[in-house]
C-alpha cells in the first residue's frame, strides 16, 4: 500500500479549519502548492478550501485559478438552487410529493454553503407510482428524457437550460442484498412524515429530517464505494452534518435505520476516518459526542473508533478514487471477499442491473448471463480500453475493506 504524500497530508489538514472557519496551522515546510491545488480540484473540494488558501503564500496565478473556480461554483450553486425550487414547486402544484436529495440539502450545513460543488439536482419522489405523472409534467414544461439512463433507481432528465435532473424512486441503486433492497423500498412511504422545510441559502425547500438525511448521506457513500469509489467531498458532508447539534429523536431514528439496514460497520468506518483525519468532533450531548476513543450518539455508546491503521487503508481508497472513482479505469466494483462465490454473486448482480425487467424471470437467466458477460468483455476492450483481468484484480484488492465493515451482516454492533 502506498504512503500518503506530503501534499495530501497538508490538504487533509486544511479540511477541518475550512469546514469550521478556524485558522490553518501547519507546522511543517510548505507543501508544493501546485500539487495540493491539483489534488483538491480532482476531489472537487478546492472551493471549500478557498478561505484557507487565500491566506497562504500561493502565487498570483494560482490564487486567480482558485478564485475563478470558486466563483464558478458559487454561481452554479445558486443556479441549481433556484432550479431545484422551480422543479419542486412544479411537482407540488400537481400534488406530487417530493424532497430534495444531496446537493443543497447537504451544503446547508457548511460555513459557506455556496462553495460546496454540485453538478446536478436530485429529488426523491415520495410515491414511486407518481414517476410517470412527474415525467409527463416536466416534459410539458420543456424538459427532455436523457437518451442514456445509467441507473435503475432514478430517471435522468434535462431541463430547458441544460441542467440535469435525477428523479429518484429509491434512496439508492439496488444492492446485491435483497433484504436491504426490500427494506429501502418499504421506507419510502414512511418518509412523508419526516419532511421539513429548510432555509437553504435564502430559499425554502423540502428536505428529509436529520435522521433520514444522515441515512441517505451514508447510503450515497456506500453506493459509490461498492462501485468505483468516492472522494473527499462526501466525507466533508459527513463532518459538517455531525459537527452540529442534532435532535435526540432524529439520532435515534438514524440508529434504528442503520441497524435495520445492517450498516453499523460502514457507519463506524466513515465516522472513524472523519474523526482521525477530517476534524469530526461532534457537538456534545445532543449530537455525536467523542470521549477518548468512543463514539456516543444520543447519550449511548455507539462504537469504539476503528484504529488509525485501519482507517488509513480506507482513507487511501478515498484519496485514490478521487471524485466518484474517475481516477482509474479499473475501478468498477468491489467484492465482499475474494471467494469464487463473491465473484459469482457480483456477476449475477450486474446481470440484474443490466436487465432489470428481464432479470426478474428466472427462466431467462441462462440467456442473460452470457449476454452480460459479452457486454462486460466488449465494454472493457472497446470503451474502457482495459483488460478484464485488471478490473477483477482491482475488485479483489478493494475487497479487504469490505470484510472489515461486515456489510449487511446480522447483529453486527461492535
């Protein structure tokens, strides 16, 4: 395993003060600013570091780059914000209940919400049966359905001004575990009672209450981790969310959702990494609280922190993945372990994702399996330009992290 570079250490040390408004104190030699800025840009957190970087001895050209990028993100943030308001109001006028996901709903907890970069707008329909009606309404108002649909849990559309909208009917893409898929589907109707109108950068929008929002943030990280990976931006969302008071009832709701979904180990890993490296400290008795190496939620012990060595391995995965695993062509999936059964399970899962309707019929599986294999091999050679062996090797290497988190395992509460 490679070592964290000096510039990566410096970048990581900037995140906590940037997310809290404190001054940066790095008692070592100056980093290579060009490398640090490049790394932060690849993780899409450079605008978040602007308040720290503007006080550092970077060159005029570098500061001009940082300022231009930050201004662009601020303008985009407001553009997406009012686009979100327009879409949600349009749906509300037509009696279609929906809430904002990710994006601005995560940004509202940052010291400067406008500096949190987003590329599109995600909304969750609180009744999956309204998807066709919602699509029809948007089509009448100048939206178009994107030709390429990359997921089964949302419909991707484009607004008249070119902004991409994803209308979700589930909190995440189906996992390779049917139990959690059924559980997540059953949650959607319950969420209608957990919607709050929040002021986000001066605009009031419907969002999930804190318990569901925390769960959604965790699922978003898990979904990307099980595919190509994700970068530091999503960890920053976790830090600012929990470094503030959270109502005890909402914390208990989050813990209930977590245990029912059997994601305690994943939550523990994410939280431990953020404590060790990104300045997560909690907000005291009404929220997450740290005492020695223990994490307390709502006054009760949640877990003992993972060791720094274990967290370092997970952090390296985050650093290497950059934003959504776009850094390396061989990043496609991660396995539960290196057993043959895990490769078979993942292959079957990919078949179900590629053929969501036909895959429901067992008698079609003997036909769909070879089709999935041929599609996989063709895409690797013609589109990704990488060997299948390299993809499988990377998937096996990343599987070590999965085993440490006990994903979807019953009664895992360590």
